[in-house]
């Protein structure tokens, strides 16, 4: 006859709990320990993968939307990739590629003289201005028309 503990936990969970108690391996504490505990069951692993996938995807898409605007767009993209990398190998590889590319760009940029730095800054500001103008135009706000009305009225 099964005990009340066996009925509440289920045989597989009871076996796992008993094996964990007898294990000589040190337990992981904090977030990693909790995530390992969730991943211990098939349902928990799938649920965690789905939740992490949704959160990371929303962060990456939100960051990509923010990239052309002033603010932390790329930071949010990399943070979203870091979230996805906790569960998905392809995201880890993409995050590593992004880090290497950003590092290479930074090293190249630091080696350049003031002329190239000013040109890069100017092109970046122009691109940002065009993107902001087109974004505002999509919402029906024509900044150039408003400016000409203010200047010539």
C-alpha cells in the first residue's frame, strides 16, 4: 500500500528526491539550482524552454525596434540573446558572434584617426535622423513641414 508521501509526489519524483538526498555532489544554490530543479522533469524543461524563448524573443524584437532611436536598443538585443542563450545553443553561438564582431569593430574604431571618427559619427547621426524622420512620418508628423511653417511664417 503506497504511503501518503508517495501519493502526493508520485513515484518518479520520490525516486529523484531520494537519489538527490543520497548524492555526494554539492547542491547548486540560487537561480542555477532552481533552474536545474525545473529542468529535472520533462514538463518543467519544456515549460522553461518556452518561457525563456518567449521572454528572450520579445526582448530581441523590442531591442531591434529601438535600435534606430536614441537609447539602449543594442543593449536590449544583446540582453535578449543572453536570455535565449540560457536555453538555446544557437542563441549562444549568435551571442558569441555578436560579441566578437562588436569587439573587432571597437578595436578598429579606436585605431582610426579623428577624421574617420568624425565621419563615422556624422553618418551615424544622419542615419539616426533619417530613421527618426521616417518613423515620425509614419505617425503623420512631418517635422520638415512643421519647421518650414515656423521659419517662414
